[in-house]
């Protein structure tokens, strides 16, 4: 999940529990991911176009066995992509950020992304979903 065991200095039992929790979370993300064909249907494009988006780093994808999978957290409900997500993935994918690290960063409130009244920190995913600047979120992804 992006944290090394030496840095944590945990008891072996706690370390094993943390590793299992990370493995379970990873598997849940993979299980909720879409096939190329499913992603194409959601985006109302061809599977070939989805592969182009993956190849140009505009979508985050991973190999699951022999299959390409596209994590569903990049999509709106049953519709298209989260607005601006491609600006973030274009900075994430070339650096080969792991699925868990990307997901955790994307869903964790960031103090640099605040609501208009400045009272609440938003996660990059929430920031994008309300239509805020994808460039601001993308710039923060450099910390990964």
C-alpha cells in the first residue's frame, strides 16, 4: 500500500494485519474494475478507443492476469469519466504509481483542496466531481 515495513517498525502481527488489509483493498479495487469492453460501453466508445486512452495515459489501467482492467473510481456512476480525471492520470501513469497509492491519494482529503468557504478539505476525487480545476489536483499528484 505504499508504506515499507522498516519505516513502520511494527510488531510482526500488526505488520501482517496491515499487509492483509492492503491486499484485501487491492483485490476489492481490482474486482470493481471494468474490462475494456465495459469501459467502452460506459464511455459510449469502441474498445479500441479505450485502449488508446490507456496508451495515452488518459485512463489508469492495470493487468489482471491476461486482462486489462480499468478501475471504476475514474467513472461517474453509470456515465462517463470523472471530469478532469484524465489530467490527473496523465501525470500519474507515466510514473507507474501503484493502484493503492493512487486510490488512497485520490480519496484522501487534501488540505490544499478546500471548499469555497475554506472550511472543509476535499479529496482530489471530490474536488474533480464538483467541477473544480483538474490542474490543481494534477499538480498535487506530484507528491506521490
